[in-house]
């Protein structure tokens, strides 16, 4: 990433932010000219944006993309965008599912996006996630389907760039993005006590969302 370009983008974002907004995460991709940004404001609200010279790898990622032609141009476009942007609420369900992704390796668990018959890469169907569990000394792998609510929660996190995917031996594995890590840390004080209770009850061979996480999602849908 060109240093001048990175500084221009950060200065443009700073110029567009109002007093009620803040910069939570700023990540420069190593293999492209893309910068991924998470903005925050009161009441646990966040907004993901992307500055790049090309479109997103997947249409399932619903993050607005902006192009840098000049610092002034980008500041003006971001300022106008923020006037009507739809902010997301980071709720307990988001915290719980991101934590499953983060701590899953302690339990032999990773998550994979189904791309059989190019359903993901060609965007012919909705996103489907699987849980991969490594068993025993021979590292036998078991693949579990996930319940609909957990699958939808992962798809939501992917759409807002809190998780991403990378190719590994012809599989698309899920990872926790920089923005996801920052939001987990930022809201640990709010959600960690409840998560500690639920974490003790997690069945890593039969993953489900706890009742509190399901309730948090319903409350957000009704708000």
C-alpha cells in the first residue's frame, strides 16, 4: 500500500467524520489497493466502508465502495454519504458468533463457505456455511451443517465485512477481519459477562445460537 495514498484516505475520512462519529478500524489489504474501514457512533452502531480501485471479490459483501481521486473529492463523497447512511447495531448475537469464529480453533473448529458447483463464486444461491471439526490424532475432519439462524448470522457478518474468506486447498475458509476483532474488543465490557455464561454451554459438535443471542436479533429486527 502506497504511504501517500493511505494517508490521503485517512485524512479524507477524518475530514468527513462529525463530532458524533469515530474511526474504529482502518485496515490496508496486503495484496490489493483496498482499504477496509469501520466507523462507529453512539448506541453500539457501526458502519463498514471500503476504499478501493476495484469492486469487491464477492457480491455477498454489501460494503459501499469509494474511489480515491483526490483527498478533497473523497471527503466530499463520504460527507454526503454519511448524511443518509444506514448504520448497523452491533448486538450480542454478533459478539457471540464472532467469538465462535475467534475461539473455534481451540476446539478443532473452523468455518467454511460452501462453493460446490461455484454457488458462492458465481452467486447463484444464498451463502451456506459449514463447520469443520478436526478429530483425533490423525486429524480426521467432520463437516457439520449449521442451523438456519447461525448460517444467517454468519452471512450478515460477511456482508458487513466483520468476517471474510480465504482459499485453502480449494476450500473457502472463514477468518475474523480486523474490523471484527476491533468490535469484539470494543464491546467486551458490555457483552463478555453474558458470553462467559453461554460459552460454558457451547456444544462444539452441535453449534446453536443461545436464546439471548436469538432474542437480540429479533429485537434489532423490530427496532
